[in-house]
């Protein structure tokens, strides 16, 4: 360490207290490393790190200690070899598609009721760049098999639990179809979380999360992550090194902290969502309820098996009988405890109108084709006392439509 005592005031102000040698201790909590630069005594070491022949850090776009801690943790929870974190879930999906071989002339076969932004990404942006896209009902295995056999895609893309209609994908069956025809299976596991499902174990090649949702869990961080093999992770690294959808150290630390209570939160959210779904089914103002925990849900048995009887997720959707957009808006404005916010997976209960938010970028015809009506409301159930959530919904329904 240079003797700063003989340096000028400004030099001392800049350098004093920095680059303190590590002590003989290990902090209990993972430290936050916000530095954008890392120094080494040997230039040979720096060269080797740039060449990826030895581990280390040179610049946050290439990786950082705090982000690596989050990546290691989520890889362990998803039972994958490695993970790569991104600044958002959409950046994660985009990079995963590129890593899996989506290029001009390549074909993507995707579930027809994906998250709206994902649909626009593949059907508009990537399509404009020369990729071909085929949208199929992910629960119709015969239709998927035909589409994959005919188009020979590089990627089959699905969500474990679809947004916002709560269809459940049979991941093992989709993996078999994809691999039999030379495609890779990409699964967005955001709605299920690794607490309920580990798609890699069931045969998926890439697992994607908007870590903004259940992984972070507290509505205070945006992040995305892809979990895959070491080989695929190396491809993601090269892509993100150029594209730069880099997760910051503070955001990585918040996401890592959120993982600590993932099982506790999701367990409560699943229990609350089950009770709310059953209650909604008994309400005359509700035309239908979409939730895998209901016995009449088409994939109820699959969900029970695939999620190891741990629960059916914290998200449900319901259609208010004969409601148009204005009436549905009045219902959401009447909510007091439940918050009208465009996200999910938080400790708070959140209500969303898919037609004007998550699936706004789709045309009215596209929304109608997949079953997203003006009266459809998505509810991300939080960890509050379920009686309070139920009372808030009942009050809002009574204000919107007279008995």
C-alpha cells in the first residue's frame, strides 16, 4: 500500500480507506461489491481472467462477486450446473433464445398464451429479424409434435404455468418432443419458482426466471436469470458481455436475500391462493376461475405430480361475469388491501388487468384467440391473512355489480 501520508489532500481523499487487504474472517452475509474495476498484482493474472482460463473479476459486464453469489444460489435451487443473471427477465429470455440458436432463418415453436412481452419479443422483434415463429397450445401435445416435426425449430418455448390463464405445461413430455426432433426446450419457470418445480430435472435445457417476481419476492428489485448447463452458460456469458444486460451488485444482493425466504413465502402464497380460488368459484359474480389447484382444472393431476404436492402457485385469474373494461376498472379501483400493480410474486396481493397491461401489446383479436377478455383479472396472492384478502375482494365485487 502506498504511503498516503506524503500525498496531497485530494489524493488522500480519493484513495484513503480503499483496497484494504482482506482479514482472517468470513462475513456471515454476502458482501455487496459495487466496484466496476478490479486490480491484480500480476498482469498475467488479469490476462488469464480476460481469457477465462482462470476465475476472477475484471469488469461487472463480465461478472462480479455479488452477482456470482446469486447465480450460484439459484443454480443450486434449480439443480442446474450454472446460471447467468441479467438486469431483467426479458433480457434473460432474449439471451436464452440467442444462446439456443435463434437466428435469421431459424424457427421457434412457442406456447400460444405466453406472457405478452415474450410473445411480442418472438413474434414481432425476432420475426422482423428473420426468425420464424409458430404458436401452439402447449397442452395439446399432438399439435406440438406436428408443429415441431414440420418446422424443425431450434427452440420449443413454454411457461411452467402460463401467464395469465394458468395452463400447466407437461415439461417432461415437451422435452421428449423437442429432443426427438433436435430442438432445445426453454422453460419460463417464473410462476412456479424452483420451490414448486425444477424443469431441468424434467428434461428442459434452459430455465428462465424473472427474478423480479418470486425470487426477489419483495417488489424492490428487477432482475432475470437463466439456469442451464456449463456449456450453455458460456454462450450466455459471451452474449451478455456484448449486449450488456448486466445485473448490478445491489440488485443481485437483494435477489440473493430474497431467495432465503422463498420456500416460506411461496408456501403461504400457495395456501392463500388455494382458498381464494375456491371462494371465488362460489361467487355468482365470477364466471370462471383459472387455478391449477382446482379439481376441475384440466391439468390439476399433472400439477399435483409435477409440483410434488407442495402447492399450485400463488397466482390465479378470474373472469368477472359480463364485465366490460370500464366495469372491471371500477372493480380494481374499489380494492383497498389488494394493490392494482403490474407485477406479481410479491409479499403483497396484487391485481392486474391483462388486457391493458401484461398483454396490452397484443391485438384484440390475439387476446380473444387465447382467452384474455376485458373482464379477466389476474391476482397474485400475497402472504397477508387470507380473511382480509377475501373481504377486500368481496367488498370490491359488491361495489361493482349490485346483488
